[in-house]
């Protein structure tokens, strides 16, 4: 039996996609700002074509931008939010 090497990001994207398709919202936490940016780009690239709305919250977003994203989350207008811890 051959083992398939699937990375952690791929597993996270697939799990988030499945949750979103079931009507759930996903909060994806990563340890660093750089990794948050990388994961955001990966998630966006994969999920945009399916209409999954992905946002990024990190220290490079202005307070006003963060407030808008949080408001959208509360209204159900964001499916996946990526945030560094």
C-alpha cells in the first residue's frame, strides 16, 4: 500500500472547504504573521473558484479594516478567517 504525502496546509484547506460546504465558518489560526499571509494566499487561490469567502486578520491590517472583517464574520459574510496567534 502506497502512502500519500499530503501536507498540513492541504489537509487544512480540505477540512475548511468541507466545513464551509456544510454551512459553517472556519477560524484558522497560525503561529506567525508571515505564515498567516502565506496560508491566506493558498486558501484564496484554492477557494475563490468555489465562492468561499476568505479573509485575513493580522497586524498589517488597519484597525478599520479589521473591524469591517469582524463585522462581516458576525453577519456570515466571511466563510474562512485566517489569523495569527
